[in-house]
């Protein structure tokens, strides 16, 4: 997993382009853009360097509300078979 701070430092301090960052880190350019845009929304653009110095970064937030819940019935069946064998 790529550290958001690394992306932000490469973009703001080192002046790397989003495409260059994505190639170097072997991640999607859309991911790089997303992390930069998230950071700019959370901070005032005039305070970017101040926040970078403090190491402002957060873990990615995933929206799981739209995901379909999966029930692992095959695992339950196997587990039950094993449990019945040991009794």
C-alpha cells in the first residue's frame, strides 16, 4: 500500500507530475489524483506546505454501504463437517 504522504510530498515539494508519480509508485494515475484532491479539499490550498510538514494524512476511507454482503456458506459446511468428525 502506498503512503499518501509520499504522494503529496512528491507532488508539492518535489514538483512531480501526477503521471510521473503514478509511474514511479506503480499505481493508477486516478489514485494519485484522488489523494491530491482529497488533501486539497481538507486543507486550504494556501496552507498545503504547512500541513505537509506536520505529516497530515489519513488512511483511505472506503464506502462499504453499496457493497453486496456475501455469506460464506461453503466454509460453514466444511467447518460443520470437521466439527462433526471430531466429536
